[in-house]
C-alpha cells in the first residue's frame, strides 16, 4: 500500500466542518491525519497510521492528540450528529428506521479500558473484548452509525452471591457486622450506578430524539425487548418493532397464557397469508405470515406477527412484536425489520475497513475518541463520498464502504503521483525519494 502523501481534498473539506471542536491548528491537522489513516492504512492503530503519513507528524504528537490533547469527544459526537441530521433531512426514502443493537469488539489484552471476558456466540468460546451498544440509521440508500455506548460488566450477581455466602452469624462480633454492612452498602451503590445494556439502549433513544434524527420506527433485536425500554420509546410517541423469543408468554384465543411457540402450533395452515417485502437493495421476498393483536403476559396488548419463509410452514418461524396495533397489514411490521439486516454489514465494515477493533488505547478518553473518529470516517464514506466511475462502467445501486475505501485509495494514488512528479521536477534523486517514502517505516518507535 502507498504512503499517505497528502490529505485528499474531499476529506479535508469534510473535516473542516468540525473545526469549531478544535482550539489549535495542530489538533485539526491530526484530526485529518487520523481520519485519512483509518480509511487508507492497513494497520489502523495510531502507530500504523503514523507510519503511513509522509508528513513530519511524529508518533508522540498523534498519541498526545488521542490521549491528553484538550478537545472533547462529546462535542465531536454532537457535531457529527448535527451534520448527519441535516443530511438525513433530505433523505427521500419511503421508510427510515433506527436500529439498536450490540456488538463485541475483540481484544487480546486485558489492560484496555472496558475489556472483560465474554462468551463469543459466533466462535463459541470465551474471549477478551469490549461490548458496545450502537444506534444506526438505515434507509434504502443510507446506513450510518449514530450513537455508541460502552457496556461495563457490573458483576452484580457475583457480588450478591459473595454477600450471601459470607453473611456473619447473628451472634458475630459487632466489628464483623460493621465490615459486612459496609460491603452491603457498596453493593447497593453498585446496583444504583450500574447501567445495563437496556439502560444504554434507552440513552441512545434519548440521544436520537434530542438530535431529532428522522425516523419512522425503531427496530430492535429480541435481546432488547424490555418493558421499560419500550415505554421509553413510546414516551416519545414513536413506533417500535422487535423480535420476540418463542418462549415468551402470550394470551391464546382460549384466554390462557402460553408460549408464542405454542400459539404458532395451534394455528392452521390457512391462517397464514403470503406477504411480500423488499430488502434494502430492492430484492423482493415472500413470507407466510399470521398477525393478531394479543396480550403479552405481565405487559399489555401488542401486535404479534408469526412468519415462515416457505408456504409449507416448515422449520422454525420468526416472531415479532410491535406497539402499532393499527398496523393491520403484516408487511408494515416485517418491512422495517427487514431493513435491520445491513447492521451486521455495518459492524463488519467498522471492524474490517475502519479500525473499530484496532484500538489499542488503554485510557478511557483515548478509547472513546478512537471510536468516535472511526464513526466519523464511516459517516464521511457513507454520506459525503461520491465515487467518480469511469465512462461506460455500470453504477451500482448501492455503493459499499469497501468500494468507497478503494475509491479513496485511488485518490491517494493520484496525490502520491503528483507528489513524486513535484519531487522529480525539483531534481531530487532516487535515494532522496526512497528516504522520504520509507523513513517512517524504518523508525522503530512507530512499529
């Protein structure tokens, strides 16, 4: 891969919109360099990005920018969301959803802020990582990350078990009881201060509403189906669609409560009707669906949809809930959830193309700054980059982050060729050219 000889003009113009966040020209310069490195470098750590730059920026300067330089990642995030809101207000898609989901960011070291041991459901083993809850905007032409919150494990069940097993005997000395009561107070304090993933999802909903992100419906995975969270969405008078676990109890026509799976098994084949929906890329799919307003146990009446992907009703169906009782047509519930599919691609692009899993920063502030810069790079590629396709080349209906990254690589190649041309015109010899290009890669401090 070529070194970054200059910041592409389109990226520099985009970065200028965040200028008020930074108080010094050097901060703006490093901001542009980090964004360029997240898009163009193979190694997207701070050290790897510094190696790619042909500028005189040293590693310590970039590291200081990420850790101790006086700028606020919260202000940067607010500015990004403001720009996204302005751009999305022009979004002409017929359906706009905000998806809320979580993902695991893998790590190999335990000394990084927010890293804990988690069970990896994809690879089926325990691993070190950070778990984040993310809100994203999805429409037919746009998939862009919005907010992000880091989840910290509270270890509250373990603390409670420890208190239960170490509780002193009633006739224990007062000093033993005093020590135990202090632990109880600390546990109660931890319970009040700890935020679950559901709490963090609620904070992201508040952020979306505070920034007036345009949307038609919130879409959530089954792990976020929680009464308090759904009430939080409904307090803003917003619609939501969520997956439902098959063992969740709903009221049957007989009046008794049983699992959603039992409800599905009680239905006849003729109860299911074909419904056609479209993927984000316009591919039509047909599902065989039953829909009915039912009461969920310990909750209220909601719209239940049971969906099969084949007319024989073979295999496991999928279950959905929505607060929109008047969405009689099942397509109105399935279509928003269909738009949630690209979220996995968004996470993949963030991790593989934009360095979300490459953050090796240890301090809290540096970690949050790195992630915010990654989201800004994603926003730039998704909403501001316009690919110039060669004449005669068919233009894809939806451009991927990978395609736009390769387009930026071509822009970097163009800048590199221009830089070499200028050096040749200045009568620089081959050795000087090689020194300029390779001096940072030979610097042990940046390895």
